[in-house]
C-alpha cells in the first residue's frame, strides 16, 4: 500500500514586479530618494578646516562632525542624540504613521534606486515579466548583464562611501587605485556593498516584512487618529468594472472599478482594499495609482488616500492628543538639554591618574613627593597653551612643569607630573585639585581632584 505523501508547508516568495506610476507622491518619493542618497554619497567628501567634515575615526577614538570633535568622554551626547532620534520616530509615527518607512528608510531609498536601474535596463513591468519568462537569448543576457553591471558598480560605490565615513575617503580612494587597501577596510567595504546589493536588489519587501523590527512594534504607536493610507470602503464598494459612461449609482456600484492598478504598483504586493496591513510601508504609490484612475473615470480623487480611522468612520480626528503632547514635551526637554550642554561644553578634558607603583617618596629636607600622569585633551582643532596648577594642601607645588603646556589641535598631551609638599602638611591622605586654564581664554578651565598620600604620624 502506498504511504500518503506529506504536503509541503513551504511556499517560496513570489517575485514582485512593481508597476511604475507617476503622481504627487511619486514626485515626493523621488525627491526624498535623490536628496537622501545625495547626502549619503556627498557628505564624506566635504572638507572642514583641512580635514574631512564628517569622520568617525575609530582608531583615534574621535568623531568629527563639522566643527565639532567628539571624544569617548562625550558619549552622553551621543546617547542623548540616539534617544532624541528614537523619540522623534515615535512622535512622527503617532502623528503620520509609517512616513519614515515610505519615504526615508534606507531600505526603501536604496530599493527605489535599484528599481530605477532595473527599469532602465529591463524596461517596464510587463517587459520585465516577459523577459523573466523568456528563454535565455543574447538580448536577455545583454539586459540582465547591464542590470548586474549597474547594480554591482553602485553597490561597490556604496561600500566605498560607507567605509569613507570611518577612514579618510580621499586617502581611501588613492589606496584603492594603488591596490593598497588593508584587510579590514576591504572586508567592510565588500560587506556593506554586498548587503546593499542583496537587500535592495533581491530581498526588497522581504526585509520590511520579515526582518524589520520596527514594522512589528509600530502598531503600538498607532491609534485611531494616526494618519494612515486607506481605501474608502464605503465609497468604493461594491466594486466592479464598468464603462466610463455608466453612472455607478444607477448601476448599484461603488467607485472602485476593480482595475487592480493599486495592487500592481504596490512594492510589497498587497491589496490596500483588504484594510490596514503590517506589510504596507505607506509609500503612497496606491494613492497615485487610484487617483489616476479616478481622473480617467471623472470621479473625485481620494478613494485611496491619507486619512485616519476616525475620519473613515465619520468621526472627528484629533491631531492634538495626549500622547502627542507627551512625546513633544519629552522631545523639547531632551533637545533643550542637548543644545544647552553642547554650548556649555568646555573644550578641554583633564584626566588624572595617580602612580600606583609607589605611594609616596621621601626626599631630602622633609619633602614628600607623589607622582601622577595627567592627560590633557584639547578638543578644538587649533593648538592651545594651558597653565597647570595644583592646590588643596598647604605649600603644595608642581616640580619641573613648564608655565605653558602646548597641546596640538585635537591632541592628547600625556604629562608625568611630580607633586611635592612639606612633611608636616602631608601626613595621611589629602585631597588635592589639579586645574588647567587656557592661556588665551580664562573661561576655558577644567579641574580634577585626586589624592596626595604621605606618611602616617
Ligand atoms: S498598500 Fe499602498 S502605501 Fe502600502 S505599500 Fe502598497 S502601495 Fe505602498
Ligand atoms: S486603483 Fe482604485 S479603482 Fe483600481 S482597484 Fe484600486 S482602489 Fe479600485
């Protein structure tokens, strides 16, 4: 007797061929793509005072952002910036839904660029579908090879640009031409290039559907007043085909002519008429598609539109609501804190490390000596001279330290320092304070305390 065969539970992902559509939101999307990609590819080439304007120099542990140099000690600013970014995302999601996904997310932006290249080499949606079904021929090979050439070149340039944020991009370019690139640099360039190629060329909507965590939790930020893209079921149903001359009311039809254009343009392959779905990235292509049909049929636009659940059920929408105030207030407080702390930031850091090998040394004439290593970090781009002093114990002094300590722009001066005090003032453990002050600006001051150890009585 034949054993029953187990049915496969696996269904492979069907390739989506999004149809090209013009319109208001398509223009907006193209503008966002060109602007954001332009910023990404151009920013590392900008110069600021003879250095790269934006550079995350990991080996030197310095981040350059235009005129600002951030050090590991400035990590709280970075943390604050990330919190502000996350909170802004919450705020705009609650206000306008998945605006980020549809117009600004790197996955959307790069996929859009890759689709342009696909359209350029393989043609329109129907031409691409036909080409994929056709057997291999010289024409098919030429078109596919041209697409791959564009995709791979663009991906490699993307990988190069990405690494250019972490290593000076002009030197990197020279190293590549001279075939003199380090192993890690090559690895990260190829890794990022390959990730772009795979995600934007092949994975596309699957990244949004299966990999992006934001798609999963953002529904928690939605409420009935959040802006969503929706099909107006009350106006559209019952759907059905008809001639332009037919009056839908008399024919007992709604405004949807069931042309499927909104489905064909959707980059995630869903049907907006089935209601709000987590796969929808709010790209608004279906709005452009449906508006073009409404124009042809002489119906009012907006069968598919930006709206809210409240508006769809004829209730009033409240833009100003409690959660918006909470997000906005928190954002204002955090932005205020960031701006204030950045403007009040002293552009010098002083670290004091006490020599752990010896507690103290006894010198002739009843003098007690402690040894320290001072690290003076000059956070501005120009060299600066500092004066160093110590206080806290009567008669305490520095030995052999110059009056002015010159520290290069963005440099760290590591300075061994001998501090001396008379025995009668130095018994036990005393608190001392090191203080540096910029010679050219008395407001640039930094103090750091430490311990001075002397003999017991
Ligand atoms: S349903 Fe409309 S808005 Fe959502 S992803 Fe598809 S085309 Fe874009
Ligand atoms: S594009 Fe508009 S009219 Fe055509 S199927 Fe979609 S909702 Fe209906």
